[in-house]
């Protein structure tokens, strides 16, 4: 699932740079929405990321790229709901 978000990022960046007209506009809007949503996620889940330890810079980049696919497993592990198998 994590890779699908990365593919979406690559697609909207490519669409913003390489496309023209309505496709470029749609790509730019999706890029902006992804960026704002993932930025908000970082600040909302900052406590989870702090408790997880490690570099906050890394957590910031990972959350900007992957969003909940980065912080959800960390939160689950902290709550004892480790579902990774």
C-alpha cells in the first residue's frame, strides 16, 4: 500500500511538469491536496512520531510521502495493536 502513495506522488508530479491544460491543472490540485493533507497529518500525529523515537526529520519526510502508512504502524505498536505480519 505504501508504494501506491509513492506512485501517486510520482504521477501527479509528472502530470504537473509534463502535461498541459486540464490534466496539468488536475495534477497540480491533487499535488496540493496531498501535500496539505500529509503536512496536517504530521502535526496531528507528532506525539506518536515523537514517542516512536528516531529522527523527526525522517518522520517528517516519511509522513509527507506516505501519510498514514508511515505513522499508523507506529501508533499501533505503541498501543499494543501490532498487526504487522
